[in-house]
C-alpha cells in the first residue's frame, strides 16, 4: 500500500554562473535554493546570493573548488541573484527550483 504521507522531491534546476560576470539573475520569480557547488576556486571576495537587493546567503571568499553548500530549500521571495564583487573570479553551479509566489 502506498504511503499517504507527504512526499519530498529532491529534484532541482541548475544554473552555472561565471562569477567574473557581474550580477547574474538565476530566477526572476520566487525560487527555492538547495545548494551552491564551487566549480573553480573563488577569488578573495565573498559571493552574495540576494533577494531583491537583500543578502540572504554569503559564500566565503576563496571557497575551494569541489566545495558544496547545501540548503534545505531556502525561499527567495522575489528573485534569486548571484551578486559577486566586480573583481571576483570563479565559477559556481546553483541548484534551485522555481516556486509559487507567497499568498497575499
């Protein structure tokens, strides 16, 4: 017999972001953040993930390649943006999924 409990889905979308590029909009609508994987070492600058101009997550400067920052599905209510320092370098993969807007 199948369970009638709540089912959790672990599937997500991903966006690869070149940190040397200025601010990158990952999602222009509400989204859930599940993780950030560091593909190539980050420069000596923190990496900000923002929601409508508010910093929600800060990835440490000089994060090592192969590092993974996991999140339980942090809700970004408006936008999900990777906003590095203008001199930053590196490459990351952002695991996320779009979600429905918050009820009014």
